[in-house]
C-alpha cells in the first residue's frame, strides 16, 4: 500500500499547483482573491485584451475601459468610434469591433448578464473556445479546460511531449484536461497560466522554484527548455503600400476612417493605396493618390508586421491648395497636427504619421 501511494505521488497534481498559486499568483486588476469568482465583465474584457497581447500592455487599457465604461451596459451604449479610439495602439482591431458587438448582444439578448456556460459563451461575438473556457472557469467556477500558449508549454514540458506543435495540440489539451480539478478550476487555470508566464518561461525555466519540479519529465530528461517543439514556419509574405500625407494651408492633415470590415476596420488611417505583393513605382503611386498634387517621396520606410504578412510602406507628402483639399470630399477628417497623437491611429498608421512629422515640419 505504502509503495502504491509513493508512485502516485510522482504524478503532477492540481493540489500542488493551487498551493503555489495561493502564495505566488500575479496580482492583476481583473482578478478576484483565490477561491472567489471574478466579475464576468472584468474577466471577459481582460481576456479579450490579453489575446496576443502582454499583461503590461493590457493593464492601462483595461483600467481606462473599466473607468470609462464600468458595466457591459455602459460599453454597449457608447458610440463605436469612441470605443475604437480608446482601443487604438492595442492592435488586432477586430477584437475591439467584436467586443462592442458582444456587449450589444449581452445587453439585448441576455439582460446584461454574461451566460455562464462554455457553449453559450462561445455563441457570443469574438468569444472562441479558449476565451469561453476561461470565462466559464474564472467567473463562474465551471469545470472548463483552459488551454493557451502558456498551458501548452507547461504540459509539453511536464509530460515531455516531443511531438511538435501544432500537431501535438490535441495531446496537450488531453493532458491539460486530465489535470484540471473539479474544484477551483478557475484558480487552477490562472495558476498554470501564471506558472507559464513567471516560472516555466519560454527561455530558461526556473525549475528550482517550480511546484511541479519533482514530477516534471521534461526537466528529468534535460529537454525542458527545448519544448514545446514547433513545426517549421512558412516565411510570412511581404506586402507593399503607399501612404499620402496631405497638408492644408491651415496646418491640418487629412486622415480618414477605414471601412468597418476587414483589417483595421473602423480605425482612423492616413489615406493610402491597397497593400499588394508588388512594390509601387513612383508613377503608380501618383496614379493611386487621392488627388493630383506635387507629391514628394519622404526618406525612410515604414515597416510593420501583422500576423500573416509584413508590410513596407512608402510615404508621399504634398501641400494641398484649397481646391485640391476640397476635392478629397466630406469623409476626410482634417486634423490639426498637434492633435494627430490623439486621433486614435493604430500602430502602423502612427508609424506613418511619425515618419511624415519627422520630415515635413
Ligand atoms: Fe516547467 Fe521546469 Fe516546472 Fe517542468 S519543472 S514545469 S520545465 S518550470
């Protein structure tokens, strides 16, 4: 009997992780104390913001949103342009559009209360399997299996899974499911995420302070740091674009809002060409310009990396006459130069504005 319990104690268990979480968890503004449930609105808002984004980058945005729109009803009532502007700089703007849509659905169809099951949460705009599981576990204490990149890394190391990602995803999920406890599933999920973020980090995991150190196969085999293995990435393609920095005599620059759908949908932009696989010649750029003018190419290029492609943008500038400015039409947002920083430009557009401001003033 004694022999059996000794061998059982060699398996990773949730209890050790929860004890570690109670003492060493990250103190984050959207979290409740251990053993308590967090506010679903706070969990949802933070989880959407945290997708592909670091905790450090999210904190000030989360605090601004919560202060400005303390409830889901407040957010649903806000004009979308204000929400998009408040999101500017956080990236992945489809998240902000879906956040807004989701707030509307929660208010209209659920009386302002987030549903408490994974299935119902997944039916809401912008909530995928991971986010639904996280909200269900953290805000409602449901026995949901929460798997993000941190959890995958910890599972791969803990069980020495050498099959590369993404092929190993199903195995890692099954292992995560086996370890998820019936009680305190939300704290457990946050515990594994914290362990991945602070101890079992991608480089140089701090195994000596890990609560699973004694049972970690990856550590025992000396391969922890090489896990999870990843299949070779296909090189992200490069696209080219041209942006037009148009100044009026009164010191205002032409900005506009992008169409509501698609990449950076609804965000403010510096007017520009389509982004394509072939570089733009100066003659093509002149033809693509919104108005005929004396264009000059600014020195330097704007480089930006999106999830699926890299972008290289050449910026052209021109001082417009009143007649040329009028031709641009009513949708242009004429913005005084000193207010460009508050115009809610997403990062790639802010880079174009920075390059122009450096060269034309
Ligand atoms: Fe990660 Fe090391 Fe802990 Fe294993 S022992 S889970 S590799 S930190």
